[in-house]
């Protein structure tokens, strides 16, 4: 009997230990939306932001974390990766040798090109960047146009080092108005210092911080269902760097733009912006739409393989009777839809999937695809809408205006680039 009791106790202890181990491991997995203090932030050669926390990597503004060594596998051949001190992309237009991603860990530096560790690495930091200390807090590349010379800015506690890539000269600076950076990166031509779960935009030459900073990282660089209690919904959606999921304008010129769990609208009469959660206004949708277009004063909203049609113009949007319905049944299109739009005074829905656009005659019954066109300039499109200015195609944080669908389909050169936050929503920073 005593033996049985001992066995049962041992089994219980092992079960509790395993459960505790599992819970600890689960709690160690980072989440974009929990106000993390990132170890490092950098963009890859395609401009995708990489957020590093512990031994995990979060790509882009949302999605599931993955172990760092799943993307940069060779690191485990040299060192058990528990964290990254700093990271940056060396990208200088005038240099023939660039697009290296550098990672700093204790006294070592790793150099990757196209996700492959370069020969001879890891090396001591002092060997590759003489005059730069080890155990860094952050690093950021600064091209000649912004810093006078192609440079790297290194941060360690209160010390800031400007490293000249060409001459290897090091200039120590003091950024008096900026807090100590736990991570830093250059994105869309701006420089950001992360400190805890807050960030400040700064001048790379002087360290000056202008405007209302610090701000909450989740408000501008994450795609979350819930934000901090101090968040200004309008400013967050107006100035967010996270790409839009969908956008449309109705016949009165009112605009609706959707991102994650939220949307922002602009009244055409008084040009005022409002922001709200999708679930609060479009209750049946809950969140995250794939595409939206306006037809006959109704918002046609596509989520997965379902079409929701809302009547707008009243105090609140109203879901039309019988909806949601199958996208295949209503539009004759199958598979994931990236964007959709209808141009004024027309009744043809242009459905974008990958690098193709499909035309659907809305007056037909049943509705089927009656034309297909390739899109040469983009592999994928995040959102699109058609208005008096033309077809606005949104990719990442920028949009481009095309005179017509044919110009979009056959164009070989990108038109002028516009910023979504500033040029479309009027963000002042």
C-alpha cells in the first residue's frame, strides 16, 4: 500500500511539474499586443519589420511569433540564442554591397544576406565595427541623405555612437532629449526609438524629439483587438503604420477604411474623421475584413468566403436581409480576395486576387467573372478604391493613383507614391 501511495505521489508531482513547465513556456511566448519591451527591431531587405523578443521573432505587425532560428537557422550552430541585443539592415543606395542584416549578441555580431549567415561570421563586434562597444542596446542604419554620410547609429545606455561606414570613424554624441533606447529602427524614412512599450520619433543627427511623444507602440506598429486605455482611436487609426485591410467610398464621398478590429471613416461634408471598432458598428462581422466595395449605396463587405451587405446612410449601418451569403454564390468568385472596388457610375465590381483582377457584372444574374486581367506592377494589393481622382491602389504604407483599370493592368512604371497616413488621412507626423 505504501508503494502504491509513493507511486501516486510521484505521478502527481510529475504531472504538476509538466503542467508548470508547459505554463511557463506558454507565458514566455511573446505577443504583439501585450505591451512588450522589444529586444530589437529591424526591417528585412523587403521592408518587413522584424520584432525580436527573447528567442522569438514576430514578423510584420501581427501574426504568430516563431523561434528566431526558424528564419536564421545557422545561429544555433554557434550559440544557443536566448536574445538579440540589437539588429539593423545595412541598406545604402550608393553602395554596391548592401542589404546585410546584422545581429548583435553580447560581444558578437552576425551578418546575414538573404537569410544566410555570411562566411566567417560570427565575429567580434570590435573587428567589424572598431570603436563600438559590446552588449549594445540598439542599432540603426542611417544613409547619407539623413546623416551626411552612410552611417550606423549605436546605442548603449546613455552613450550614442555614430559610425561612418566608409571611414570607420566613430563620433560619440549625446541625445539629451531622447530616452535610452531599448530598440530602434528606420521605417518609411523616419527614425524610431523604442523604450519599453513606448516609442519616440527622433532626428538621427541631433536626437531631437518633436511632437507629442512618447507614444504607445501598439497604437502605431501593432494590429491588436484591444489597445491601452490612453489610446486616441482617431489618431491611432489616422497615423498607424499598419497596412489597411480594405477601403471604399460611397456615392456621397464618405470614406470607410478598415484595419484589423477597427475602422476609420471620413465625412465628406465636414471632412471630420471618426474611428470605432468593427464589432461595435458592423456587429455581424466582428473584425478583420478582406475587401469592401460600394454598390447602390450599400457596403459589400467580404470576410473569408462570405459577403455581408450593409445599408448605409442612416444613423447606423443595417445588415440587409438574407446576408451573409456565399461569395461564390453572390459574385461567382472563389478563393481569398485581397481587394475590390467599383468606379463611379459603373456596375462592374473589380475583384483583386494576387496579381490578377477579375470583373464581375453586378447587374447580371447569376453573377460570374466576365473578364480577367493581370497586374504587372504588384504581386499583391492590400486595398483599393475608385473615386474622382482615379483608382487608388494601397500597398503597405503607400498608395498609387491610376487613371483607369487598363493603365493599372498594363502599366510598367509606378506612378507617384503617396503615404496613406499623411496624404490620405492627414496625419501630421
